[in-house]
C-alpha cells in the first residue's frame, strides 16, 4: 500500500510513549516487538521496543527505541484533525501535559480550535478542529 506514515525514534522510552499516546489520544497498540525478540538485538536494548505500530483514528504511527541518537523532530509536526471542540481540547490538554504549549488552543479564521504543543517526549503536535463547512465557506467568500 502506497502512503507515508510517521516513524518516531525514541531514546529508550518508546514503551512509555506508547502508553502515553494510548491514554492521551485513545490510540490502539497494533503491534510491538522488543529488540530481544529479534536476531538483531542491540546490546542493552533487549527489553526496548524494536518496532511498534499504534493507530490513532484511521492513521498508523510507527515507532521504536533507537540504539543510535534519534533524529531531531524539530521540523516535523504531527497534525490531528477532529470535528469536535471538546475532543480538540481533550487531546491538546493530554498532549501538552508534561510538555509545553507553543500556541494555545483557540479559535482562528479557519478553525473553531487550533493549537500547537510539544509533548513530554519533544514531539511537535498541531490540533485542528475545523469550522463547520457553512461557516468556513462564508469566511472565505
């Protein structure tokens, strides 16, 4: 299947991140395998995650514990679109808990609610709850 899926490398705390996203976003853990369950075990990483996939809505996010220095997520953001302001607030609050807010969640010209934050793992998130279609078309007319 052709497509692009985010793949996040963690410095040894992938299991904690999976559990965090399950609680913060209602993600479902589809698959996880530890380094020690593979023929390519990285020394000291036997109990760390070699590969995992979670599902958030209809999107799959893959992740692992990297025995090498994980790449910086400085220029990548994960964007979540919802159609309920309450759900947008819930996700924003959950993701920013222990992290930091870079743009508070609030109304914009395109959205009933939009905000940006970094979670406690340093991952950049954008939460967007679009205005109802009738409001949006009037705003752009």
